[in-house]
């Protein structure tokens, strides 16, 4: 099977941008489907197209190019069902351009770059060139900035760590227990429940409210980058000793959006390590587990979010000896991005 021509791929990518991933199954994308069959021959044709697209965008790296492409196609968590106009607007925001200027210039460049990467994937053998990562795996990672253990599992199933870092908003109000977020998962897993599953104590959120009251902030915000400690509640059964709530997300008034900046991520990481040093002896702390801060509801693309997170972790590992760092990634696809980006 021949590799599709660049121009044909760009045309299909434009169609996919307009239709979105939620309408992928019914989209007429003959050239993208042919490329996907080369890259992921043993995968369902529709799933293969999305995998190939994610692989190609992931190869664009961190910064505006990768982030802009991720928003363009709705690959950022929470944007899959956004309209084409909303995705274009957010991608234009990445470049700090008007929507019209972005459409005429950067958007075309993004599509061409993604097409280039798809062609490269076809030539590299696609799926055969990617490592197979199983859910539940623990993978040691070594980079120029230090070492970590990558755990491919949801945050509430993480074990073997003393401190879980929970990305929170500046109100330090945890997500609802049914929310598909780290905050909601930690709140649910940390609560105390009866034999029929009834809630007996919303343990972690209660302790967070107590911390806010102690610091005279009930109903108010804390400064971005603030880190508040609580006990683990029922997460103690996993061996967790402390939960550090990092206020990294700033809600936009009147919207469902939250903003997370690189400087806030780095500040929060520094404060996590500082707090861990203070509590190290009292709670016998040795290990800290970070999710990919800001890449969920904060809507940062994985690569730039990981870049800023790991930069701050590396700085602290160089200063504070003896800490073991874990990274929590729930999906193999994101784990692959982490491994590629951190590998020297």
C-alpha cells in the first residue's frame, strides 16, 4: 500500500478539522484511512485514524505548534466535542492571533506539518515503531534532569507513594466524585463509606475546608501556586500518607474554562517539595507522585505541560536529595508521550 501524497492528506485533515473527532466514523477521509492502515494495521479503521493523528501531533513537540494542532483537532482532554469554531478560536489563542488571521496563516501551516508527520510515521512503520505499554505498568524513566517512575494507572489506584499531588483550582474546592478528573477521583477514593457505599465522611474535602478556615480563606481564593496539605483519608489503604493540593487552575468568570500557566505549575512544584521537606520527618515521607498538572481541565497540551512540570521537578531533585518521584498517567497513549519526551 502506497503512502498518500502530502496534498491529499492536507485535504483530508481539513475535512477532519471541520467535522471533528465525534463525527470521525462518518467522515470521508480516504487518504487518512490509507495512512492509518499503514501505521496501525491491526486496529479498527476508525480508531487507527485517531491514533495516527495523535501520534503525528505528538511528534510536533512542545510549544505553540503542538498545542495549536492539539486544539485544532480536539485532541486536548475536554475538547473532543467542541465545535470547529470553538477549536479554531482556542488554537488561535495559543498563537495570540485573531481567528481570521490564524485561519489564513497558522492553521494551514499546522495542517501541513501534521501531514508531514503522518508521512514520516508511515515510513517508520507506524505502530511497529511505538512501544506497547500496558495499563498498570510501572516504568523507570531516566532523563538528563533526574529519574522517575511512570505509573500507568488512574491516580486513585496509585500505590507505593507517600504523597499524592492533587491539581486544584484557586478556591481549593474539589471536583464532584463523579467528575472525570484527578480531583474528583482523589475525593471519592479518600472518602469514608459504609457497607452499602453510603458516604460517611467526605474526608479529604472536609480537611481542605478546615485548612481554608484556619488560613481565613473560606469562600475566597488562594494565590496560584499555593499548596495545602491534608491527610489521605481512605487512600491510606494504598499506602498514601499525605495529599498535597496544588492550586494551579484559575477559573474564568462566567465560563467553564480554567487557565493554567507554566509559571504556576513550576511554583506549585517548588512548594510541593518545600512542604514535603517540612513534613519529611513527621510523616516519614520519601516518595511524591505528580499527575500531569494542567493537562486535564486546565487544557494544556500534554507535551508543554510535561515540559514545565519536569523542568521544576528536575530543579528540585538537584537541590533536595533522597526523594523518589512518580508520575501518574492513566492512559498508555499519554505514557508513550512521556517516555518519548523524557528519554535522553
